[in-house]
């Protein structure tokens, strides 16, 4: 009892409790008043694929009684649904509850990753993730985003430990987690190659010449695991590809189309400015939307979400800008920025004007760590000035 009492006196615990109340409160509202809020257009496809995995052991769709093998999507999230919903008979509300637990786990994983870098930033990093509206909103829906976030966050934690120790065990484990994440969402398929490049850079920087060979080891593990799916696709489609989503992305506009046809200065300027303008608008769309509770079909909740969401975005943006200024030669922040650059670039290139808060989700733990570092630095500057000029603060 004494331990519980002392814990409740800790002011930080109340931030965690408040976040949990918000998450489970929204979950309860959805279950009671807006059960359709958990579905998006993609949800039906995931569920159909999951049912086929559970009943017929194939990643396919049933078309007039025949198996139509799937090439567009990857099997990670349908496999998750097949296990928990169709085989274990957990209702979809229970699956959503599991996703909320995964989202909460991501905050803890982010805490551990930030702690590896600087223990001063760990708690604030976790709180930014825990209170993030996009993570909360999309954990309430039957979508792959939360599972992907969980796995990519595990990759981040393990890879930071690799950078810290250069131990092979962390290198191998990071390759496994990145491959698993890619099976959920293929956006990270080429990131495996990008990570290998960063491994070479990190070891050259530290003059650990023989550890440069960690890069091909990482690639071997990651792409061997992903290669299983390439072989499967070759068997069914005679094509060695992981997914055809990049060549058949019908759901969203193409970046080039907007760059050529949606530029307010028309054809009076060089095409490069058209691309820059479009990329900038897509960047703002991706990085400034707070997310919406409109899927719960409650006007008051939607308004409250907007009122609280935009100040939250401003908060982490201030910290992010301050943190970016002070990255310097820190290898951990360099990797986080490198990872952010990849996901932001690939999102803008593929999704274009549809870039929004949903596609920001895997980037949020990265933002949280750099933003927390920025706020810690701002606080230190403020306290230093207060000590030097105490009378100015009376």
C-alpha cells in the first residue's frame, strides 16, 4: 500500500493516467455509440484476407469460389487478424482493445529508446507518443497502422542499442523487426537498404573499419526474410516482387500529376518550382494535421479534438525545431533524422496530396524523441538565463 501511495504522489503518474483515460474513454464511446467508427475502406479487404488465411490457409480473396491470390497487399496485418479474430474468436472490439495496448506499448518503447540516448528526454518522448491524436485515433480502427507502428518502434529501439554497442545480436534483431514491419506495410521495403548505408556511415565515422561488414549481414537477414514472399509471388504471379502496390496505387493521386497540373503559377515558371511547391504543400499536409475524431460521429468530440489537436501539433513542432538545431554529431539523432527523412520522402512521393496524419503515425516516435530533446534544451537555456539574470524574472 505504501508503494501505491508513493506512486500516486508522483506527479508524472497522473499524466499517464489521464492519457489512459482518454484512450479507453474513446474506445468505450466507440463500442457503445459508434461501432461503425472502427471501419475504414481498407478494413473490409483486411478482414476478407484474414478470413481466407484462417479458413483456407491462403493469402487470397474468394472470387466466385476460386482463390484469387493477393499481390497488392502484404500479409502481416491480415495474419494478425486471422489469429486473434478468426482463430481465437476475439470480437473486433477485442482486437481494437489489443491495438490500444500496442499503442500504449509504443509509448513505453519510445521511452526506452529515448532513455538509451538521454534519460532527461525519455518521459516527455513517451508522453508525446501517448497523447498523440493520430496514434490514438487510428488505434481505434481496423487498420494496419498500429501494428506497423509497434514493430517499427521495436526496430528503432533495437537499432539504437546496436549503434550504442555495435553488438551483432542487436544488428540481427533489428533486421528481423524491420522485415516483420515490412510484411505489415511495404513502405519500409527499401528502408532496409537505407539502413545498411547508415551502418556503413556510422562505422566509418567511428573508424570501426571491419564493422562495415555489418551492413551486408543486415541486408542478408532482412532480405532473406522478405525474400520468402518474393518466392511466393513468383510461384503465383511469375514475378519476383514484394507487392505491386507501387505500380497499382489506384487509391491516391500521383505526385507528378499534381506537380504538373496543380501549380498556381501555371506554366510561366520552370517545372522545378512546380515540384518544389507541390512537395512543400504535401509536407505541410503530412506534418501539421492533428487528426480528427470525426470517425466517432460525434460533433462535440470532433470539435474538442480539433481544439486540443492543433496546440499539441504546435507544441511538438516547437520542440522539433529546437531539437533539429542541436542534433550536431550525435549519431542517434542523426539516425532518427535519417529515418524521418526516408518516411517523409517516400510518403510525399507516393501519396502526394493525400498525405495526412495517418501516414505520420510511424514518424511520431521519431518526432517525439527529437522534440523532447529540443524542449529539454529550451528549458536548460531558460534556467541558465534565470540564474544569470534573476531580477528579470521577478
